[in-house]
C-alpha cells in the first residue's frame, strides 16, 4: 500500500493523478496523509480528481478517514489519513 503525503500547497490535479496511478499499481488501495486543515482540504479534492479519472473505467473510489499520530520536527501531531479503495 502506498502512502501519499499531502500539504496545503499540494496541487490537487497532480495529487489526483498520483492517487489514481497508485491505486492501479497497488491493487486498488492507497493512503493519503494530511496534517492541518489546508492539507485535509487538498486531500479531499485529490480524491475527487482521482474519482473523476476512475469513472470512465466504470470504477468508483471509497475513502475512509481516520486519525493517526505522526512525528514532525520532533513533535507529535495528529494527522488525518484517508484509506482510499478502488471499487
């Protein structure tokens, strides 16, 4: 399973394409990880772009959100993880 880290400056079109490719390559499962409201916003938009790319193939995506603890710059932060599945 591939982990894609998302920031508030992530280009949503590039993220959507990368997510779509990761799903195709890794058996239909990938994870997006975002810390902060701006990053979560970009992650949700990226899932929407990937869903649009998968639609012509008759596929749909399922995104399951969750919270995880991550260490950044020596401090522990809470990240939102979206487990994305090809359906």
